C-alpha cells in the first residue's frame, strides 16, 4: 500500500470529530481551531494510529511523530508530509521497514 495525500485526507476527514474530541476538552463550547491547526491535530492523531496499526515500534513511532511535528512548521500541505513519512516508514505490504 502506498499512502497518498488524497487517501490520508479522506481517512482523516472521516474521523475528524473523534480526533478533535480530546483537544476540545476544557475549551469553551463552540470553540474550534483554524483550518491549519485542525489539520495538524487530526493528522497527528491519525499518524500515531496508523504507525501503531502498522506495527512500527514505539521508538520509531515517536521518531516519526517528532519528524512530522518538526517539518509541519515549514510545510503547507500536511497531508503530503504525512504520506511521505509513512511511505518511508512502512513497506508496501503494510509491515514496518
């Protein structure tokens, strides 16, 4: 499986409410993050789940999450960044590299 920007966008958007639920705790009702922050939060949560599901070790998962968080500051397209990270971390058959 090759991760694409479009496939990640579809997966993240489908579970957006679930990914944002922990972030919304303790915030005023109706408060929502801006589009870039929403994408950052949701993609980060999705990436963690996908790396865990793919069998990547905890150390490697944390390393890839740090890369995502670091590189996301200078990137416009966070979905493409997540695809690049996953495609370099998980083999085509879904197993860790």
